[in-house]
């Protein structure tokens, strides 16, 4: 068994399991041993379930021995963000108030992972209620590349664990950037699917019309495997769109030859590292056969990152109405501030926000007619230090700067794939996005795979 088993891609682990060169019990034991050593420092897991995981692994090995395979995830150890309900296992959503919440039913995405044979190692730590800060009583996971730097929010545990070899893939959620921020900061490949592509049933809501559930992995093909399992219609979530689910992994080699990739010419606030990652991605995709097209972002694009906060706030206020403000003292100040804002928003102001959101979605749909994909930074500042974030604070301008390149696509619902595209001078990863047309996850995954065949940023590992 290789010493670096924990850093293999999910796809490679799946191949070894299928060929019986590795057992699920061996893989699970190896990851649990690494968690015991590494996660004492990082703090990426909120809850670990080793006994259950090993029992599931043994059962799945027995199925393998009998000739049964549930697919690419059969026997692969993964973990899920702690806002996905897990039957019999605490689901706290990063909130002290929900520490003792033990659901009786799995979230649909968890049930689908289990049905596909994934071994669930446990629940990954996250910010309070999936908003922008961890609860004061719950330590934030550390960035494994450099502890002085942001881990990303809100899927902070998913980012740290997957990057550190503490699972072979994870689930995250993205309401304003929470799959893409931790993927960028931890050197991962993370996919925010189209809104409605993946069921949200049994997932603790931050803002229902903005929330997306998606995979956080080391490679694009790993994301394809996981998305193929969790995507699709769901009777428990009427907003899960009843479209057929493509075999994303089987179509991953489609490449980008003949594809038109838009590169906005009017990007603002990019530092040198973010610009180099974006330019490098454009050059690599061009060499792979894509045509680069200059684009101009719609005037509504920058306003979107300001509109996101109040829109999120009013939906979050609904999600928390059973416990806020009645138990306000048990909330951290950042989430409480968001809920207060949402409770104060007038119907007239909300209507204006919704009108601007619809206009943005229409403008982006129109823009995407002329191209197959769009290249975007993940963040203008490629890698935020914790000190810099604290200095920046949470005033509207500072928040809008951080959300500039992520929040608009939560408002519009377009799919976005974040990929590692470089490292900073202090060794922290830099990410960029490939944004696609609605429900064209197949296309952006193929584009991301073409990029990763031509580059090796996704093979870099943190200095643990």
C-alpha cells in the first residue's frame, strides 16, 4: 500500500478498489489513521464516525467479493459538510444552538452517496449557519498550506480535510462562494452546480433560493463522479429540476477544441497572483484548442455583490425564525447581524432587489449565448490572510469586494467550476473559475479536465 494513499484521487482509489488491489477497509483505516494524526492540528472534522465507517467498509468489501459494484464511489471514504442531515449522527450546521440535533433521516445527497457505496467518515466543520464567520465557541479549521491564511468559508472543513488527505472527496455548499472560496484557498477542484441540479432536501438552509450543494475534490474527474451520484430530481425537493443526469465522468474527455471561452476585459481589483492564474488558464485552454473571446460584463455585475447580502439576509431570517430572535444570545455576532438585517428589510426594498436579480440573470444568459464558457477569477485578492480579513472588516464595501466574482453566479444560478491555477509567494494556492451555461456541467467539467491534463497545479499538496 503506497505511503501517499491518502493523496490519491478518488478516481484512482475507485480503480484500485474495483480491481481488488485495495480494500475499502484498508482505505478507510488509512484515512482514519491520518485524521487521528493530522486533524488534531487542523480541526476540519466536526464529528467523526469511525466505527460506522469501518462497518460500512467491511460490508462493501463483502459486496465486492460477491461481484457486486455500486459504481465509482463503491467503498471510497468521503465526508460531508455538517449541514447535511445524517440519520443518527449530529448535524449542527456550525451552530452551538444545534449541537444536540440528531436527525432521523439522511439528506437526499447523503442517502444518494450511501446508495452509491460511499463510506461516510463523518461531518466537516463549517461557519455558523453557513454564513461568513465561525461561531465564537467553535474553532475554525486551519488552512493546511499556511495557518496564517483564510481557509475559506463556509465550507472550511471540507476544504481543509480534502486538501490534507483526510477524505477522498467532500460535499460543500455555496450560497455566496462557499464551495469556491475554500476550493481556491486549499488548492481544490470545487463545483457549484446549476441551482436546481442537486437536491437540497435535508440540508440546513442559509438562503433557499441561493443555496447550492456540490462536490469538493482534488480533480475534475472526481467532481464528475460525485456529481453524477448526487444530481437529479427529488420528490422531497420540488426545486430539484427533473432533467436527466448525464454520465459526467464518461464525457470528461470531450475537451475544448472548437469551444469559445469568454474572458472579461473589464475585471476590477485583481492582484498579480489572481491575474497570473487567469492568464495562465486562458493560455492553457487556448493551446488545448479553445478560442478566446473578449467579453464585457453587464453593468449589473458589480451591483450584484452588494445586493447579495440583503437578499441572503431576508431568506436567512426565514430559515432561523424558530430560534431567532427568541434565542439570540446563543448566536454569534456575524450571523445575528445578518438576521437582524433580514428582519428589517422592507417589502419594497426586497422587490427592487428581486427585480435587479432577474435583470442580472437575464444579462448573464444573454452574454453566455455568444460563448460556451467564461473564465473568471475566484477572488480579486488571490489569497486572503486572516489578518487582512480582520482589517477589512464586514462593512458593505469590503464584503462586496470579496464576493465580486462569486455572488453574481449564486444570484443567477449558473454553474461554476473552481480550479487551482497557481500559488502565491507564501505558497498558498490560487484559484480561478470556469462558468458555464445553465445545466452545462458536462461542458465545464470537460473544460476543467482539459486544463488539468495540461497543468499540474492540482497535484500540489500542502506541506504537512
